[in-house]
């Protein structure tokens, strides 16, 4: 043994080493922080984008119609039982159509316009009214205000989602001259100067494409399309209303970026919608039908109720099957099973099962539950069974981890006072492992709640118009509804889909919240 | 009893006979030719050991010598270890408790155990004590149970410290109190034998002293077997000592004799600190 001189605290080498270590430390922290920052950023972008889209579906536009519930129309002789009335879509729609035609007589001039007018409100939108009247037959023959959702495209237009629109206030119109029926010339000193310069600016940006854009001019309930203009005058084709509305007012001009041929709403429909709005008949209301209606082919009528109930029924079946089986399996494996080759093989396979893609479970469900056992298609029963298989490994693994974390000294203590094996497990081990087991169970259920693929394969993607009441009724589930709505072509489905995603997320957050509460409440230290 | 013990000085480890032990004191437990195997590995080699009633028997020896394993034979806790196999006879009340048709649950209600680390149940102090009497049906009424809890806590010398907070969790006590709680828990099921596996190794000297006093007190009612690493503790609390080494019983006899005049060289080396 040779004497080693003690290393000095401060020399160049020691300081260099310290500096290096500190730098490495700082670097590592930076990596960690940036990883977390990235994850948070991704999460907030995701949530923000979904939330932003969903917000526009949180409200929608309804139109009010003052009508008389004429028995000859809604409850003609021979079709006047409550059941008939509740199904009499044509009758109720006729009330609305005639009201619209009365408000906008110009639509009668050509068939195209008549059809477009009818498209303001979907036929099936009157169903809730029909149901209401059938339940309150004293209303028949009375005057009533029916509020029905505006067609989805016009709803989107009012929300500004159809096209970019340049809106500006024009100068005073001093003279209105009617050149021909529905053709008017509006003049006002420099009234159109601002619009002219807008067009010039746009022309610089997009070239002659600006000529294809519609420029609408409205005052009160009257709207027309500007055909040509200079600084002081414009030739306008009236779409709806009367030309006199323009005199001595400052009308509003709208330049709609998307040409009429490229959008689902015509200038005429926009004009009518603006007129209805001006008359105070359009109101923006909370979109409660999203929670109270079932699926529909029309976005403004569609709701997620059937899917919510379907998801709940499915989860009930899953919980009833997966939680008890999972807990018993894990208790047996962890506490009672002999440690041998067979147990090991079972354990490895349970872990493998947890990694099997969910669609494989769907195939299995389709083959076994539908094919072999002949259970009904599209039923929450089958969905629940398949999802139970899917969550079992998750629950077993989590429960076993919870059981493993119970200190062996507690088992020994129980045995030593003369408790049997069963008593030691059920009196001492399970209560301690309980919160962990339930955490696993709820996380497993949360995973099952978000599963889409296996449910598609057992037919739960079917269009379901009735709220399921039992586990063997046809049903769909929230994630499947999201999937099927997201494949629809119409623009209005986009915010609707986002809204259902938000509903699903609410469910998941609630479940995870329960997990956190359970942990807080029952966490034991020893 | 004390007198009988001091009179019979000449008891050898190997040549002990039934008559001599009876002269010593009635052996509560008689172990004959115990072998213990963990899988293929033999941990205990042919140990025969009489354990007298109403006294403290200390098992000493270096780590891994099999003293804890032997202790766990006495209430068949080794049954819970799958690979563990015990052969030989352990006679208690004329029955071989190693017999397959002896119910280990019943055995453990008569042979209590206290562990190295205090391990109260994650329940209230009251429930810790009441659990054993409850599952064995020892209390007919709530009052009975209260009485058992109080008596057990008194015997464990814990009553005065916890009587006002019987509903607070057992884990909220200090380490020494927890260990006395565990002793009270063992007493509550009215055992005849109490096994203690290094009961003071996790405690500070003050708590250790309290436990040792308690053991001395309990000796009047119970047959106590204690495993300890502390030679001083063995000398302080036990009347008889058995020295284990490498799975064999090297020597046993009265504590005084083992510590002052060991017959075996290995014993002497161990107690004088030359190895182990």
C-alpha cells in the first residue's frame, strides 16, 4: 500500500470536472423540460383544435314559424289518431312551406326557387313538433309558433363557416329607379366608392376570379345582387324584398369569396336567410338536440343520445363481465396459483393478450358471439362481451400489480394470528389492494369506452334511430358515432363530430377523475 | 419452576433425554429430527430440541444458520413457502403438529408469532387486536371483545398509551409501540406458545428494553421462543439458549451455562465474537 496524496479541493482539474458535471446536469434538465413542454404543447393543440371546432356546434340556428295548426292539414279525416299525427311529417311540413311561400312570394316564380326555398328547412325537422302536437291534441286548430332548426348549410353560413365574406357599409342611397321588374338602379353620391376599391384590391390579389364572386347588397329584409357598379351607382337584381327599402338608407354590401357555383347555399337562399334574420325569426340557441336526438342523415337534426346510451349499456356489460373475472383471475394467480410452468405460460399469455390489436378481438367477437352463439348483431351485449375480452388483460395486470404491492408482512401477520389463506386474502390483502384494483378496472373501462375497431366488426356502426333500452337492442357507441360522422361528406358534420369527441372526452375525464379521487381517498401507508 | 431449572445444569445438546427434560421442566414442544429443505437445498439438519413451558428459549447463531427457519416450523409458517419441505416430528400436546391432518390454522391460533418488523394491519388499533378473536369466535359480545382487547393491550403494556385512541390506525404508533401492538395481537387469540423472530431488531434501545421487560413478564404465562442476533438480549431474557450453526444445532442448554461455560468450541467462538 502506497500513500496516496489527498486530492485537493480546488485545482484546475477538479474545477473542470465540476463544470462539466454541472453542464451535463443542466443539459439533462433541459431535455426533460423540453420533452414535457412538447407533450403539453401537443396536448393543448389537440384539445384546442377539437374544442374550437366543437364550440361552433354548441349553438345552432332555429327559425320560428307562426302557423295555425290547421286540422285539415295535420290531422285529416282518417289520419287523426295521435300515432298518425306524430308521423304526419308531410302535413306539418306543408304548414312551414306555405308560411315560407307566403313570406317570400317571389319564390313561386320558378320551380328552382321554390325548391331552394323548401331547402331552408329539412322536412324531418318538423318531427318533434308533430310529436308534441300528438301529445297535446288540444293545440290542433290553435295558432302556434313552431321553431325548427335551419338547414345545416345556412346554419354554417350564418356562423361564417361557408365562405370568407367581406362586409362593408355603403354610402347613402339617394335614388332608386326600377328599370324592369326586380331590376333596380341605385344611385348615391360616392355610395359605392368603398366597394369599388375593395373589388380593385381583390382583383390585384386574385385577378379576374373576383368577377365570379357574388356581391349582395341588403337593406332591411331586402337583398339584391349587384350586377355592375361605378362609384355613384349600381345595377341590382332584387333577390327578395322590395326596392323601396333601399331609398335613403346606407345598405350593407357582402362580397362572398366562394362563387355561387361552388357552395351549397345559393345567393337566393342567403337573401332569404338574411331576411328571416332581419325579421327576428332566426335565433341562435344552445344545441341541446345534440344530447337529446338520435342519429340522422341531416346534421341539424342529428344527436348523440343513442350512442351515449349505447356506450353506457355496452360499458355496463363490460363492467359486469370484465371486473369480477379480472379480479378473481388476478387474486387466484397472485395469491393461490402454484408457481409452475403452467402458471408462467398463463401469465405470459395474459401479457400477450394485452398487446393484441383490438380489431382482432372484434373479429373474434364476430366469429364467436355472432357466428357461433348467434347473438344479435349491433347489440351492446355483444359489444360489451368483446370489450370485456379486450379489457380483461388490462384489469388482470393492474390488479396483480396492486396485489403484489401489498407487503407480504401483512399476509404473514394474518396467517400468524390463525387466519386461513382465504381470510388473509379477503380480510387484509384485498382491502389494501382495492384502490389499485379499481384504478386498473376504471382505466381498463376507459380504454374500452374509446374503442372503435372491434365494435365496427360486430355491426355497431349501424345507423340507429331509436334509443336502445336493453343490451340486445340495436345500438351504436360514441367512438363509432365519431367515426361514422367523420366519414360524412357535408361540412356541417365536422363541428358535430368535434362536439361528440368532446362528449366522449368528458366521459373519459370523469372516469379518470374518479380514479384520482379513489387513490386520494383510500391510499394507505404502512 | 425456577428452582428446577437451576438444579439441572447438566443438559447436553446431543444427549438430552425425555427424563432429563421432564426433570428440567415439562417440555411444551418436543422437536425430533427436524430436517428442512428449500427445494434441493437442505437448510436444517436433523435438529432435536425440547422447548420448556413458561420460560424463554433463545435461538442464536450467525445469519443464515436456520434459526428463523426452525422457528417457523413451530407454527408451520413454512407451509406458505412453496418449495419448503419439513420432515421430522414436532410433538405438542402429544400430537405431531407436522402431521398433514393437523389444521395449521388451529395450530397458529395456539402458537402465536411476532415478526422482525412490526407489521400491524392497516386498520385501527382496536381492530388489530380484535381481528384474531373475531375470526376464532372468542368473543360472544361486543363487551367480551372490548375486554379481550383491553386485557391484551394491558398484558403487552400498551394500554395506558393507546386507551384514548383505539380507533386511530395501528401504523400511527411508534416502532416500539407497533411491536407491542403486534405482541398484544398475538396474545389476544390466547396462544400457549409465542414465537418471536428478532422482535427488537428494528427498534431503538429504549423500545428494546420495554419489549424485553414485556417478554420477561409474559414468560410467566407462555412458552416463548425467541430468535435474536443480540447475545446480550439472549443472556438477558432467556432461560435456555440454543446455538445454531450452518443448519445444525451445535449446543443447547441453560443460558448461564451457554454463556459462561460453553461446551463447544464453535459456541465459544461465536459468543466471544470471534466469528459470525
